[in-house]
C-alpha cells in the first residue's frame, strides 16, 4: 500500500507515521509537510530513511501532482494550520491551508484513483457546550464553528463530504477532541504547563480556567485513525474522544503535582476572545461499530508525556527561545 500522510511532521501526523512504521511494515509512506511553526523534521528523525519526505505547501499543486501520479492508495490528511490564537490574528493563512489546500488534495485524489481519503478534523467545528450541561458532541451535532480555525476546519469537512456525495470519492472523516502526548509544541496547554512547571515558571491560565475540554492521548488517536482508515465505512464520520473532561485549573494542578511543584505557580491571565466554554465528545459510534476504546487514562498519559519532555530537552529547548504569545495576552506573560 502507498500512503500519503499530509502534515506528517506535525504533532499528531508524526506520531501516526511512527505508528504506521511499527504496525504496517510493508506500507510505503510519503509525507508532505511545509514545516510551519508546528512542523519539525526532527519529529521524523528515527524513520526518515524509511519514508519519502517532501517539504512544500500543499497549495503548490504542481509539486503535489507527481506524487499522486506515482500511485497513492490512501491519503490521511492531517495538514492544517491548527493554533486557534494564531487564527484570530491571521485568518487568511488558515483559509489557504485548511480549505484551499484540502480541495486540491481531494481533487487530485478523485482524479488519480485514491482508494480512501481520511480527513482528520476537530470537535471544535461543533461550537461550544454549556459548562453545566451533560450534553456531548456526536456525529449528528449541527456545525457551529466560532473561531477562524474551527470555521476553516468545518469548511474542509464539508468539502471532503461533498467529494463523497458528488464524485463518489471514498472519504471518511474523524472529529476528535484535544490531543496531548510526545512531539506537541509548547503552544498547547499540556506541553506549555509541563515545560513551564519544569522550569519553575508561571502556568498562565486563560480567564477563570474553568473551560472544559476532552483529552485524548495521541496514540489512542492513532489507533482510532487506523480503525477508520482500514475498517470505516465510506462517507461516514466518526467522533473520537478520550473520555477525559478536564478544565485548565485541573490540568495545571495535576501537572504541578506530578512534578512536585507549588500550586502558587498558577497565574490567571486575560481570556481568549470568544473562548468556547466546554467540549465533550461521545465516541460510542466508533466503539460500537469499529471496537474503539481509549486505552490511556489522563493521569497515565500526563505522566508519560511529562517523562517524554524530560527525556527530550534538546527537542523542546529551541521552542522556549521563541515562545509564541497571543496578542490578547501580550504584556501578561512571564
Ligand atoms: N492537536 C489537537 O489537539 C487536534 C485536535 C483535533 C483535531 N486536530 C486536527 O489534527 C490535525 C493535526 O493536528 P496537529 O495538532 O498535529 O497539528 P500541527 O500543527 O502540530 O501539525 C500540522 C502540520 O501540518 C503542516 N501544514 C500545515 N499547513 C500545511 C500546508 N498548507 N501544506 C503542507 N503542510 C502543512 C504543518 O507544517 C505541521 O507540520 C489537524 O488537521 C488538526 O485540525 C488536532
């Protein structure tokens, strides 16, 4: 099988490439990644000689087309601009990468005999739930994206679905919750808090810190994508979650406890504009139909992730020198 993994030098994409290498030894893996702030070729160091890596922007169709002409069976599409705060500052970049580039990939897949296109998306397309409610997002939840990031992901989901209905391209879609684990750059809550705490610096918590997300260990996400890619039904959408709802304060407290640091390192800062209050995900369709169950608890996943950061200082050190601070909280950072 020849598989194209877009965004394979990013956080989840690189974990998925490692997962494929371990579990599907006969697959020929091609990765296309433009290496933006989140992409890092070092994420693929240990497999680089076993894969074909191309650095370019997916919007550059003339570079992408020869890869499809060489014969691709599966596409797993991770590539996207992903940082919500960056999307508030530069929505155009998100439209180009998340919508326009996805259309190019879908069209080339349609025209070159791709057997399955798996589109990786987010639960953020569903909007926000009430903090007090027990509702969860599922595959029938209406779309209600509220940031430029989630709006562009919603656009790409609709495009992917339209290629199934209009052209008969074999498309599957997954909408997952917040991932954490190895190779996540310190622009997301778990690595930022872990690395700040390890350096005895403040953990900056947005607003009241009570906004809730579901947390999914990245290797459980890779297993879910494996199931959908190989056993999912064409045209279907699957919600993927970890079954672990946590708010910002709880995450900070757990990380401080694991590292044996003082609770006084917590610092509350201005909230993100339009910050969604709660996401929760019902993954029962994926469990029922394809046998998915998350296998890593949040506590266990956090310990493994923190250990990975402790063991990989050379990987994360460069990020600390150019730490991204969203405009809405500039002047409030450490
Ligand atoms: N991280 C999460 O918690 C999470 C949750 C839900 C869904 N997702 C989705 O999963 C996918 C992967 O997320 P991630 O956290 O690994 O993101 P990431 O930002 O770590 O990685 C994305 C990768 O895509 C590459 N990329 C972006 N635009 C590109 C383009 N136009 N051409 C070529 N390469 C491009 C980047 O260089 C980067 O390496 C995304 O589609 C995201 O929307 C992520």
